[in-house]
C-alpha cells in the first residue's frame, strides 16, 4: 500500500502542473488593470493663488514738530478721530519759561524804543532850527533805528516761542482711525527736523478705503494686469469671496523673502466687509478661460524629452502619444492636439514593456 502511494505522487504533481498551464488552476492575485480616464470636453479656468495683507489706502506716522516730554495722550488705539481733535500734548513748561524771557525782552525793547524815540524827536527839532550838528543828528537817528530793530527781533523771538507752544498740542490732520499709539506718558520725544526724522507718536489712517498688498514672483506677474478682478477670501468671511481689483503693479522688480518679483496693490470694493488693516487674506486671480475644450486630468500628461505625452489605452494595448496642451487648472489640462473625445488615457505612467509598438 505504501509503495502504491509513493508511485502516485509524481502523477499528482504532473497533473497539477498541467492544470496550471491550462488555466484551470491560478496561483496568486491577478494583475491590476491600469487606472484610466476619458478625454472629455470641459471648461478650463486657471487661477493664480496669492496671499496678501490688508492696508489702509492712506496712512501716516504722526510726529511732533517740537521735542519735549509727553504730558498727556488723549486717544487710544482703534479710536475714531476728526480733523483738529487733540491727539497728544507735550509738556510746555520749558517753553513757557522761554516765553516769559522773550516777553521781558520785548518789554525792555519797547522802553528803550520810547526813550530813543523821544531823544530823536527832540534832536530833529533842534536840527531843523540849526541848533544841532548834522553828525549828532545822524548818530541819534541811527540809535533810534537800532532800537527799532531790537524790538522787531524780540517780537519775532516771542512769535517763534508761541509757534512752538502751539505745536505742543498735536492735532489730528484728517478724519481717521488711530491704529497704534507708539509712546507713553512721561516719555521724552524728539521733534522732526531736517537733520533727523523725529519720534513716531502714533499711526493714523483713513480706513474708509482699504488696499491689499502682495508680492508676485516675476513669472506669475506676467500673467496678471492692472484692472483684473480678484476674489478675496478673508479669515472671518466664512468662505465667502470678496471682490477686489488690481490697481497697480510696480514697474521695478524687488526681492522679498529671497524671491524676485513685483509689488502688487489691489483695492477692495464695497463696504461692510469687516476687514481691518493688518489682516492676512488669500486671493484668487483668474488668468485665462477656455470654454468647452478637450481635456484630461493633470495626472495623465507626462513630460518626456521636452515634449508632452500621454498613454492611450485601447483594445490593441497601450500607445504612447505626443499631445499639444493649452491652459490648465488645479484638476485638468486642455488638449489642443493629439487626442480625440472619448479616448481613454492612463492616469499613471506604465512600465516601458507595457507600451505597444504604436508609440510615437
């Protein structure tokens, strides 16, 4: 019995090999079919995605015209002000002391003028009666004019002190919003002059019109133009787009974050959008549109040897084919030549031995 079983083993092995060769028995998983997509007609609307920052259309740094110690700050960040409203007061005590000295000088010059004028009037009467020499008369006349000049100089000094005193009260130059107060009470500030820029007291802006500032690399900048419409997505807009328009593209390229490009400014349309200066936003700029054109998924087009190729799947196998491409968006690319509607293209590059003899 054992001998018969041993003889039977080669027969069973030979039968299993024959069944496998005949397709009756399969070992392992069958190979997966490559993923394909249809060549379809669709609209292609590519957009340029940018990030930017909201800024006021008009903004200034408020600086003092005279230096001193900050006595009182009348506003706070975020406060609305009208033109002429007090913003900040600089301690005027040093200037008040200087004004008192200037007033004393004016009073002394006036007394000297009265005395000199009396002497000159008497000398003129004597000169007219030939009782005073011409030389003495001219000396008294010169003394009178000198005293007149001293009074005028004292009055000018007093006026200059008064002007500096008036500048210790910093007033709002226009209607706007205080964005940021940069100093504190008791701090000594420097007045803006030709030799220095002065101390920045606060930032004041007119936020009734807001701009969006961004930096676009030199390649993408060639795809946009002044006047283009922009869809803006703000963090607090619940996904709803706001409208903006590109107002200005800088004529000179600059480097920002190690990227050479152009500063681009756009203006927000409408009111009530709730945006504030300094908020970061995302922007979508349309850069073309192709309607009802042949298209395939982006993953179906490959770059080979400087040409765009696709792999077409048909009953005859897989064919490599060169194609012409046009616009593309985030999902599909326009096909301008090389494919027909309804054909199947692979969405993954096949192995080299899987491509048929019709490849071009």
